């Protein structure tokens, strides 16, 4: 992932909007990464994967007796 300073982002914002269709762009301030800019398509993919991961974790918790079906469903509803 390419990382740019906040100054570079301000100076090249239009180009960055085009570049995020290829890969996410990191943003740094005072040599510390503070944010990532990505396309809405990539963001949607990541949130879908996150939902799958949470679902699998809930299934495992039920299977191993860590949580009941109701507890798991309540948790999933609260974060959805």
C-alpha cells in the first residue's frame, strides 16, 4: 500500500481519488500512519468479509458452548 503525507494528499487529491480504484492509499502525518482511503467497492468487500467472520465466530461460540443461540443473535443484532 502506498502511503502519502497529508500535504501530498491535499496537493494531489484528484489523482488519489483515481488511484484508490487500484489500491487503498495510506495517509501519514508526522511519519505516523493515521488513515486509509479506499474505494467504496473495496470497503463493501471488507465489511462483507467482516460480517462473515463475525458469523463464523458466533457459530463457533455456540458449538463450543460459550454462548447460547439467543445470546449470539442478540450480540449480532446489536452490532448490525
